[in-house]
């Protein structure tokens, strides 16, 4: 990433201040003078500009890390918080509900069509939202800084975490990603060899929309040793003809309780192997939130999928 041109001069000024501080301390001058100089140096570091290129290919530049952030996608909300900047959030979309402190924040509507007036009223210095949102141009026309970040694959998740970390001037994104990789590997080790190779259909909602092989959820299933009935060629989250699932005849179905009601009564579905054998994992609403959000809880999502594949109870 190219550093803003003003950053070297800021760092040079900080270096000079630090040098004066060291000289004062060595000379035994009053500690209160040193404290004043240090206090003057820290805001300058905090005010260093930040810059990323978002999902549109647009360059997002801020004169300093944002202190008032609105997030319009739950996975972005969770990433901001896990990277240590939850206290900078001033508003979220209606679906952001983790971690607990965000439930007390003002909600500005859905991520695709939020209440623009409500967002503006919060006076954010940065709005983080998905590419699918319809308000990007309006928010920018009103003078707000916007970063469009929408992960769909695991590589996207790593990239988005890094960009959020850069915008926040928080250094924890690489360590967070490495932790998630360890959690995914650990979950895979809990799936018995006899349970690997199962053909799985994961329905994300009753459109029906599925998690395909190329989605972050499909990639997790592959790491757990499952075979996805929805090939990568169909896209990350394709809308399916229900007859497609009947013909594919999966061994196991994963679905949330919110969208899986009455699944067995769909035309032709009674003959599907997974339905006939009662091999349907119905995730609670809380578990479904974890599973469908491409962010810092992907390790927990992998454990839930591993439990389903292994036939273990889906404990909350």
C-alpha cells in the first residue's frame, strides 16, 4: 500500500520530538516537561492519515483513523469490534447483534437500503458497507467517507480484515487471520474419517439460495472433508430450482430453523436421502448468524459444521 505523502514528514516530526524527549530525560530536567512533550507527540501519531482501495477500486483516504464509524454489514461490525475498535462505532445496521455492546447502538435500518438521514445524523467520519448497498452514491454526495467491503470467499475475508485494520490503524488483522486458520484446522480434525465425503446441501435461505463451493461457507465445508452439491461454476450463493436439490440427492442438509420449516413437504423432497434418513441439521437463529457471516467467528462456524457432519448435538 502506498503511504500518503504527508506521512514521512509527520514521522520525521515525531522522531524529532522523541529525540528532544530523550535529551531532556538524560539531562535530568523536570519529568513534567517530558510528559508534556510526549503528550504532544502521541496525538500526531494518532492523526497519521490512512488509505485503502475498496471493493469498487476506489481509493478511500482519511486524514486520520476514524473515530465515529457506522457499519452496515454484520461481518464488518464484528471485524471492527474484534480488532479492538468497538468503542468507535456510533451506529449499525439492524442485523448487527454481536458482540453484545453493539446491541445498544442506534440502528439505521437494513444494510442494502438504510435510512440515509439516520446515518448522516450520527456524523460518522467513515461508513463501512457492502457492495450490494444502494446508498453508496447518496452518502458520498452528502459528504460522507465510504468504504465498500463485502467478503464472499475466505480470501476476501482475509483481505477485508486487513483493509479494516489499516483504516482503523489497528495492527491485529494478520494475527486474527492466523487464529482463524488454526480454528478451521482444529475443527477439521474433529470430523471422523468415516464422516468425510458426505454430499452436503447448505441452504442459506428459503429462496432457496445455497452456499456454493466457491463461497466462504463452501470453502469451510471442503476443509472439513464434505462435498458440496452446488458446484463453484454456479457462483457463491446461487438461487436454485428446488428440483436441482431433488436430483442431487444430498446425504446431509444444513439449514437454519428460520428457513427450514416445512422443508420435508416441498414437492419431491420426501425422497431425498437426507430427508428420508432424517439427516437435517437445523441451526438456531443465533447459530445461523455465526454461520452466514464472513468474519472473525468463522472458526466457531467451522465447529458447528463439524458437529453436524459428525452427528454430534448442536449445542448453543
